[in-house]
C-alpha cells in the first residue's frame, strides 16, 4: 500500500464518498489528462459560465451563488491566460482543476456549479467547442494559402509548364493553371470544414452522464449562449460519440494529402533533373558535408507530416471502434490525436504558404522541357482531325509517327521540315506548323476549365470572388 495516496479526502473530493483510499501512483499517471486537455480551458470556462447562467435563470441555484461562480471563473480565466495558474496532476483534468481552484476562491458556492451536469456532457461540450474553434482557425489558414496560390497563378497565367500524367510529359499547360488546381482542392477542403462545422454544431450540455437530468434545466438557453444551432436530441449519443472529432481528422488527412502532393512536386521541381524552381533560402537547408547542396527540407517535412495526421485518424478510429454506449474512459484518448493534428496542420499550412509565396520559377527551363518532350503532339493530331477530316485514331497514329521521326533526329516536332512531315502524310500544309508553337497550343485550350492563359486569368478572378 506504499504507493497509495495517504490523503483519502483528495479522492473523495473528486469522486464523492464511494472511495476510502486514493489511487495508486501508477493509476494517477495513467488517469491524468491535464497535460493535454488544459488546452480546453477557455472552452471549459465559457461552457461553465453558460451553465451557471442557466441554473440562475431556472432558479436551480441562487443568483448570489451564481454570480460568485461566474466571478470566480473569470478570475481563473485571467490566471490561466497570464500563466499564474498552477495545474495539478492529482486533479486529473482541466475540468477538476478549474473546479478545485474555484472552491479555493469562492468556497462552498463552487460546489453548486456541477448541479445538473456530469463530466461526460461537460467534456463533450468543451471538446466540441474546441474543435469548432479550430475549424474556424483552419479555414482562415487555408484562405490565406489560397490567396498566395491565386497571386502566383495570376503572375504566371501564361507561363509554359509541361503537364504530366504517369509523371511522363503529356501536354503543355500553364503554371498558373497548375497552381489553380490546388486552389480548387483547398476550396473543397474548406467546404468540408464548413459541412463538418454545421453537422457538429449541436449542444451536448444537459445530457448528464448518459440519461439527462431530473432538474428543470433549459438546454435551449445554453445552446444560444454557446452559439450552437440546436441541442442534441439523445443524451446517450451526446456523451458517447466522437464522430465530429473523427470527421475533423478525416478532413485534416485530406488536407495533408493535398499539401503532400504539392510538396512532392516542389521536391521534384527543385531537383537538378528539373530545375523548374528556385527554393527560397528561408525554406531550405544545407548539407553538413556537401557545401553545394540546397535541400528542400520544408517541402519534405510537409510531405512526411501527412503520415502523422493520417496516423492520428487511424488512432481515433481504433479507440472508438469497439466502445459500447455510453461513455468509456477510452474516450479520454480522443483529444491527443486531435490536438497533435491541429498543431501539425497549422505548421504545415503556414510553411507551405510561406514557401509558395517566396518561390521563383525558371520560365525558360520549364518551356524547354515542354518543347523537348513533344507535348504538342496532340495539337498536331487535332489539326489533322479538324483540317484533313481524319478519324482521331488515324490522326493519333500519324502524329505518333512524326514523334518517332523527331526522336530519331533528336529534335522537336516543330523542328521537322514540311517535306519530312509530308513523307508521312502528304496533305500536311504549312498551316499545321503553326499549331506546334507552344503558345498557340496553349491559347487554343479555351474549353471551360482549360489551360488557355485567358481562361486562367478568368479563373483567378472568379476564385478571388469565391474564396477570398
């Protein structure tokens, strides 16, 4: 019994008179969550104040006691914000730390705060408020990222870039068009954030431990005070599910994948094989051994940190998958993956935004790459269809033969002579040579959503109206 707490009152002050001995030291360590759930202090105090105001209005506690509670909670908020609050591991979590400090400040009146409330509905409410706040912050960060992407897209609406499929050069596109693809991806991510926020915006407070309460509470009042849209309709569901946290992590995982794909392109584009971009010094590192090196470490770390976020999603899925209704202590572990994901995603979005903003692009190198790999072959095939009335499959074959000829001569398509082309298809004219110019090929891609520079400029304009 040497590892038992000597002060049994410490136990009973939290759990009531059921226990005669305090927990073992090991139990204290595994049971405590204050080291991470103190992040929710603001949300906990806000929800407690809303609960107190409702108890006063419903005459469940006196106005005098309620005002003391609210004043004490305001003092605790200042203490935590200013860094003078002393967190205690023996009090398990942020909720009991605040309640214990409240007792020190206002005495017995503090005990009335928990009337008609359980830690189960309390933590569900606090966690929802925290996730909701973080969704708002995440949306703002993504909005800034979109702004950076749009600005670069506007600057490079007509900059030639080889487009790829299978990481093989396919067709010429513009750099602006390429970057705007990520604007659209992030736009859908923000749409998912908005959907998640609407779906989760139900108030669990008043659900009690699992079955509601016999007190005459007014859940609509706390719903309004906490800016929820409505109260939850089932007390069991309210305290025992964390699908809002799983949805948050799902969204975060998709965002991280979008960031990782762009990071991978930056790694490739900065390599000697591509040389499409110059990484800024502020987002690069050197080598401890090789003085010539400039390493794209920021991009590589963004790429790697997607694994942390996706792992956190799997973490919470596994925690929740086998839990019977209602609350189980397993659910204390719901916050660690969410909090870690929030910090990781905040950092990676900021790093990517800063990197994209400071990137410079090697326009000539990108244009050379587009010309050297016959990305205009499809434009020649299209000319054969439009002007010689060839079936596309035949036009495709003719264009392919021309590519083969150009490769044998180690030249680009546009460097072939008209007579060399006519050896393959006699009806080819000088007009066909014009479509092989990259700028002509780009200008021709005017279908809605296409890469023509005027399309890209308009897409940037519309994106500013839609997203910013």
